[in-house]
């Protein structure tokens, strides 16, 4: 999937999605973890911890790429309902060294299943929140923590949640 996306997309840069959180999903019968992006309803300040960092890419042929990306994420009416992921348009901010950064309208895949139950406990397959909202840093830190132990997982599910 990552290889196919790399041929069909042009990387623009790292982007920040405000009013969002990231969670780690783990199924017992899979050998990898993957991220779940959740949008938060309340508006928060720019200094909030409720943000997610991702890659902003330009799809060279968006219509064609979206078809296989939707199929990969099992997003759409042809898949079991409710879908685990729902494609949504969001406004992201390109992360640059300059004070003024550019906003982009982007498509991304938002987690469509419950995160927590009425008691505030995580609902399986969700396991934990990804602090600082950066999946790649989270995975890197997890691997470093287990450097001296046998590592069964997580194998990274590539490019999700990519901000498209």
C-alpha cells in the first residue's frame, strides 16, 4: 500500500490537524497495530494537546486513488456497516518553520467505531491514546522500549492516517 501510494502521490509536508486525537488499535488475531483518528467536537485553542500530526500528500489522480484507498480502509456502503473508517474532509495546517502557515482542505480516514464505553473504558480493539498525536513517533518509541526484548508487534500499517 505504501509503495503504491508513493507512486500516485506527491508529498507536500507534515501537517497538523487540530481538534483531533489518535488512538492505538490492536486486534488479537493480527500481528500489527494501527492508528485510529478521532475528531473532537469542541473547539480548542491552538495550544491544545488535541491535535494529530500526519503527512499531507497531493494525489496525482485523486479519483482513481480514492477508489483503492476506500477499498483498503473498507470505507463505503459495499462494506459491513458501520464502517471502521469514514472518509472526511478536514482543514489541516502545513507545518513550516515560518510563523504563518498554510491551511489545506484534505481528505482523511476517521475512526467510525466507539473509542470508550459509558464508564470511560476503551472499547476493543482500541487500546490506548497516542500521546502527542504522532503515530510514527509513537511506534518508534514503542520499538525503542522493547529493543532488548523479542518484538512480536507492532508492525506499522503504512501511511495511515495519511492526510490526503
